[in-house]
């Protein structure tokens, strides 16, 4: 496959997009996860080269200067995340389509770049309160980091209507089934 398609899942952190993306990966064997590069520390059970490419800020900025990212962002102050061009190519070279779990601005940037080859899905949580509960429940972030995530989540909820589709994640099983339907249809089109 010279160029496959791109399925973009964006949402505020805690909206459930990672779970939905994992579900889709288990259902579609022609999809492959775009592993982003990040400068944040490895968390919990995460694996380098599987969940993220964990790299230093120096290495990240060097890659930026060499134009190696399709998009990148300082998602939280001092913490960078980005999609490497080589990552998308790696997946296309395997004859697969790419699926992204990425923040709202990065998602919209990819959509603008790849246009009709990309399906941009915004995962909407039931409410900001539920989102806050989910983020706090992870127990992996300091209070300061949590406050930063809350503030960002609130801002991101306003971007929903810029996406191709808004997928409500009020009940996980329903949201996964709807996501399957959307992606199946898009990949066949
Ligand atoms: P976390 O630290 O919880 O893994 O991710 C924080 C946020 O960064 C999430 O919204 C996640 O989707 C987003 N993110 C992950 N990879 C990328 C990327 O390559 N680019 C951008 N712009 N955001 C990303």
C-alpha cells in the first residue's frame, strides 16, 4: 500500500479514547497504532516503543529541527508529544491503515493535512465532572498535573464540532460498537 488511510481519535485526556482505540485494534487487523514520541516519563505498565517512543527533550527538539514530525505539540507545559513521519510510513509500508490517539489540536492538524484520507473522530465524555473523576481515579498524576489536565480538557471540549464525527462515550460498550461501525464504513469507502 503506497498510502493508506488515517483514523484519528481525539478527545480530552480521560474521555475514554485509548480504550476505544484498543478495542478497534483488536477488531481490525488492517489497522496499526501510531506510536507517538513524547518527552514525558514512562507511566505504570507502559512500554517504550509500544505505547510511546520515550525520548529526551533534547532529542525531541533535534527531530523538530530536522522536520521529522508531521505534527507535534507541547501538550502540557514542558512536555512534548508528536507524530513522526517515519511512523506513518512504517505502517503504510506494512500495508495497513494508521489509527491515532492524539490531542485535539494535533488531530485537527492531521485532518487538515490528509483531508479525505482521514476520518477525525472526537470522543465526547458524558460531562466535565465525569472526566475529572476519571482523571483523578487514575492516581498517576500529581495534583498540579491534574489541574493542568482539567483546564486543558475544559478548553478541548469546545472543539468537538470541528471533527468529522462526534462519538459520545456515555457507555463504553455502545461507544465501542459505534466506533466499529464508523471505522468499518470508512475503510470500505
Ligand atoms: P498522556 O500523557 O495521557 O498519554 O497523553 C496526553 C495527551 O497527549 C493525550 O490527549 C494524548 O492523546 C495526546 N497525544 C499523544 N500523542 C500525541 C501526538 O503525537 N501528538 C499530539 N498532538 N498529542 C498527542
